[in-house]
């Protein structure tokens, strides 16, 4: 079994970026199969808790920005008949 220590900044980056959420599923599976164990010092837990609200807000702003760009692209380039449905 491998032991894995991930620093707080990496956990926060994973939480912030929705594209990395599949990595959490992989880590969960590796833990469930006893392939790895996660070493999580109390300092990492404390730092994550302290920054969780900020990261959540940043993630929400990021996703909102993506949706605004998609909406603008549909408006500018979408088929006029299907724009409202999209």
C-alpha cells in the first residue's frame, strides 16, 4: 500500500477546479481498494476548513463565467431557430 500526503494548496486547487473533481473519484476508489491511504495532518484539515468558503465562492464565480461565455457564444453564433431552446 502506498501512503499519499497531499498539501492543502493541492486540495484547494482540486476543490476549486470542477475539471479535477474526477480525480477525487479516482482517489476514493484507490482508498477503497486499499491501494493507497491518505495521510492528512491536522494542519491540512485546519487550513482547508479556513479556506473552504473562499474556494467555494471562487469556484462559483468561475462556473458562472463559463456559462456567460457559452450563453454569449450561443447568442452570437447559434442557429436562430434553436437559440431559445439552447
